């Protein structure tokens, strides 16, 4: 007799990390989704280069933890896999909505969204599902899910800055893949999209993020 796969719903708890304090001087609330293998408490350290008085950073934590090597010392996390992706994304969306309610909803601050590597697929799906209206969106060295359609982002106002960052020596991006990603991003975000290639491999570029923020005068 063949086995039967079933589902059950239950309540769970997950952590997330914050950096700096949310005060009356805060101008920007960032929600930053890490890449494959990170833990939020380490990923959030990349944003120490931003002005601590003006920027409050929130780094959600992917739920699926795993040991990265056979020595069982270092733990990483993954947002999604090819296994039951749609169902897992529902769980991720519910979690991100809870973090947003706790940290950003109703606050009179600029909302800035950032996804790095695997976090790009998460932040764009969440943005479309919740119809978030960020002042800026950073897509850093990752892929936009192919199922997303331009009509899902028609609600965005013209002031939203969409920044696509990628390394010219990124070991995970071929020339063909890069061209495809540019075309997808252009179709979704149109005139809002700006490209920021940098000299380097698959790595987070904190100073570039800070420079873009300053040049675009997002704090205004």
C-alpha cells in the first residue's frame, strides 16, 4: 500500500533580529531578508555602516535551520526549497506579516525593503502579496521568481526606487542569467529600476547600499 502525505496546521514561534533603536529621529525602517546559509543575527551586521540614528534595521530569520558542515558546528538557514514551495511560502508570508505588524506597521517612517541572494525571491513575493509601498527596494545578487507578473506591481507609486545590485564576477550568475534577470526586473518595475553592477563576487556590499541610499536622498 502506498503511503499518504497529509497536512496539519499548528502555531509556531520564530526569532528575528533588530539593529539600532526606533525613535523619533528614525527616518527609515529596513526589512532585510538574508541569503541561503545565514542567520539573521550575523546578516544584520552588514548594516552597521548605515547612520544608526536614522536607520532602524529588521532582519527576519528563515525558519529552516540546518548544519552547514559535517562537523555540526555552524548553523545556517534556508527560506525555501523546491519541496512544497507554495505551502512553505505561505508560512513565510505569515511570518513576515507578523514581523511587519510588530516592527513597522503604522509607523510614520520610510519603509525600505532588501533581499540578498535567496532573500530576493522572498522579499519580492512578500512585497507583491502584501502590496507594500516601500520608499526603496534593494534586489541584491539574487533572482526574481518567474511567476511574478507586472500587474502585481502596478500599485507602486512613482517615487519607489528599485535598485538591482550584482557583482561582475558573481560565481552564480552567467551572462545569460544576468540578461534574463535584467529583463524580468525591467518588466516588473519599469522606470523605477536602476542597475548597480559592482566589482566583486557573490557578496554583500554594505558601502554600496549606503552610497545608493545617500545618492537617492531616501532619507528626505
